C-alpha cells in the first residue's frame, strides 16, 4: 500500500510545480469570455512574446476537425508587438469544469507560422494590448 501511495505522490509532483494560471480578462460577454494567462507571458530573445489565450464559452462548442465538444479552448501563441501581429501555434481543449479533453500534439513549426495582422477595431486588438503592455513593463 505504501508503494502505491509513493507512486501516486511521485506523479502528482509535476502538477504542484506548475504555477496557477493568472487569467487577465480582456473581453467578457454573455456567451464568451476571453482572457490571457499572465503567468504564460515571457519575452524571447527574438522580441516575440509567448502567451496563452483562453476562450471560455457559455454553451458547448464543436471542433469539427477533432470531432470534439468543449467549453474552453486555450491557444498558445506568439505576439510581435513591433509589427502588431500574432500567431497561434497550438491548442488545448477543456470541458466546463476545466477537465482536459484534448491537446494538439506538436506546435506549428516556425516556418509554417501564419501571422495575423491586428486592426484597432478588432477583438485581437484588446488581446494584443494586454500582451504588449505586459511585455513592455517586463522589458523595462
């Protein structure tokens, strides 16, 4: 019995080591909430800012390509604050209770990134504002 307890404790250690997410909400509506994990932000040597974006839906959504119903989608991405553009490179899906359902296996390789320009009247502008302001404060 002690061996089993030690075994499960060993597997639980990595979960304890990860910092809790610090969701900064940048848009909150009746059907969807958008947020950035403040603990996921870091500025790379190349000047790109790593981030995790969360979309939380009131009703289940369906991702046709994965045949998956979900309530929360978290997308890992990079922001280029100088060019004011971003790219998403991987996704994770969760149910309404934050139970993990599916993750893309590998991030999109850098040579295949498709940068998305951001206009000032878009939802992406609110996301980029949070990311770039945090990155600017961190680089000082």
